[in-house]
C-alpha cells in the first residue's frame, strides 16, 4: 500500500479518533491524571493566574526541580512539553554549530529525532544497536568522525524500543561526546516509568556537552497539558532562553501552577507514579507473552510505553499489516518504518492502556491472524 504523508503515529491515531477502535498507536495514556492534581486545577481556576507565566517557568515549579535534581534553579527552563525542549535545543545548536555537521540517533529512533534534521536540512545518521541491544562504541566513534557528527539524540527508556541505557554505557557515551566535541540530548520523558531498575543519567555534575529533557506528560498522564523542561549548563542557558522568548515564550500558566502545587503537596507524585509503573509493567508482560505466542518476535524492554515487535514470518510489510489490522479489527498500531528504514517488518504498540483494553486488543489481533491464514 502507498505510505500516507506525514506522521504515521498521527495517521493511525486519527483513524481511531474519527472511526473508533482501540488506539495502541499514539503514545497517550488511558489513565486519568491524579485526582489531587485535578482538584487543585479546579480550585485555582478562578485565581488571577491566566496570563503569561514567567518565560523561564513557574518559580515554585523551578524550585521543586532544583530540589529533586540537586542542581541550581537557573539551569532549568520550563517548556511547552518535551518536544519544544528538544526543538529549542536543536535550533540553538544548529545556529551555534552553523554548517558541516550531522545528527545521529540510535535505530530505531523516535520521530522527532529523525525529522528535525530533515526540517533544518541537516544530514541524519541512523546508528543501529547490535543484536543484543548494545552499542559498538568503537564503531560509533568511527561514525562520529567519518560523518562529522556534532549532535546525538537518545531516549532512555527508549521509544519505540524500550531500552534503558546502563550507567557504564552513558558514561562511555559522555566521554566520547567530550572527546569529539559532540552535544548529547538525553530525552528522559519515561524516566519514572521503568519496569525494574531506575535509570541512570550523567547529570549530577553538569557537562557543557550534555542537555537533559524531561516532562510531566507521561508520568502524570497529562500529555495534553504540555509541561516539559530542559536542563543545561550555564554556558548555554542565556542563549537558549533568548530563543525560547521568541518561539515558545512560556508554558501554560495555570497548568504550571497546578503541577507545582500538586508536586509540593503529594511527595512529587510518587504514589501515583508507582501505580502507573505497576500497570505498565503488567501490561508489558501480558502483551509481550501473548505476542510471542502468536509468532511475533518481541524486543526486550526495560521501561516506557511501548512494545517493539517483529511481525510473524509470513508478514513482510508493517505498513500493510497495520492498515489491514485497523480495517478489519479496528486496532491501531504504528508501522516500524516510521522509526527506521530497517524496521519494515516491525510494529510499535502502546501499552499505556487499561488491562481490559490490552486483553481486547490481543484477542482482536489473534482473530486477525487466524482469519488471515
């Protein structure tokens, strides 16, 4: 079938929104935000906080981040979600580096990492994990040198492949960035949504070569609120904030205030996040076992929202599979080709749904496979 234009995530999700079905395509949760957060939002809705927030962000929210990370408040910037934070850093670094450089991300790569370089007409390099989901760092250094790589973007836990980078891997990557003058953007939006072990990030001492991005969207189930943030070394912050003033300006004032109050009054949302973490872990186990039994090859994941799976042997095109599955069973998934040219026989499945919906989707996919034989 002909590949639709634009984001395949949006394309598949919009089918559900317009025609109904089960949305396992878009990375949005089926869960309500914390009831305490919604109560705070309701209570403050009549307060005079409906105009622009400070460009750097709500001061109470910044104080909270400073306390959590044990880093100075002035090194944080509140943004319109993590996507604006990544885009803002890309604009800054593109202007800073000027010309003759390329951008690298690890294959399969989240759509923003692949398409920002395209929009800015910068060469993009896709670097594959090995068969065990690990990195050949010698080959990585060669690629960085041969292709003049100056920006690396990675997510941990990953999207679509839920790998968590180990401490030794990230420290090795940090050394490489400093050795070769490369800037590393770490996307940590799933940082609290791990299955077993909490991820490590090399940000206890700020490096000039590392930028850290996170958001409240996933861990508080408020993807529509668009409250993200970035962390950067002092040497970069004034210019980043200057660009932010003329692009994002500020994240929504009342929503920042609600999140700030909620975090202060509810131990940073730890109880809610633990419940969410348990749901995701159980869904991952349930869906990955079911898919393995149906002939899929499921990539091991350490956290995040997704199952990344290779189709059963008879299927040769993830796009055809996804479109046909939705047409016949009204279950939306994302073709792997959206994340990698090497993933034509893969699909990505969102597991941030209630368990009964996961169970219903499994049954529909099983029915689809049986009828297709």
